[in-house]
């Protein structure tokens, strides 16, 4: 299993800082991109993942690369999944394919 030594950043954290730096309110921006304020606030406060659709809308409005934002979301989601105990337990129960094939071939 791959160990990450960095803490991934949720894209909501980046967007929240960017809006603050530009003096744009969350409500104003949510309205600008046509999404409910509560949904956008959940993204900014890391309670909801950033979708590719929202990333594209943000890119259009602010010029921040949607690819960058989606990449941040992917890194954040992968780090959370790798640290999730229930997922770790399931992963331990899965045999690597090469081991499974070797066992089958050896018993044939």
C-alpha cells in the first residue's frame, strides 16, 4: 500500500481563500455560477466534494483551472479513502491478482 506523507488540500479550501482575496461573498458567487448557496458552502467547508461541473463553472467565472481543482479533489478523496479503516480492512481481504493466479496455476 502506498503511504502519503503530505496532507491533501480540499479544493473548497482553495476556493474559499480565493473568494476572500477577491472580496467576493460566497452567496454572490454561488448565485453567479447558478448553484444553491448551501451546496456551494458545503464544498467550501469541505463537507461535499467538488464535482467536475462545479469546477468548470468556477473556471469560467474565476479563471482557475478546472483540471487543477478536480486534481485537488481526487488527491483529497484518495487520501481520505486510504486512511479510512473500513476500506483498509476490505483491502487486506483482497488478494493481489498475481498471487491468486499463481495459486490457481500451481494447483492445476
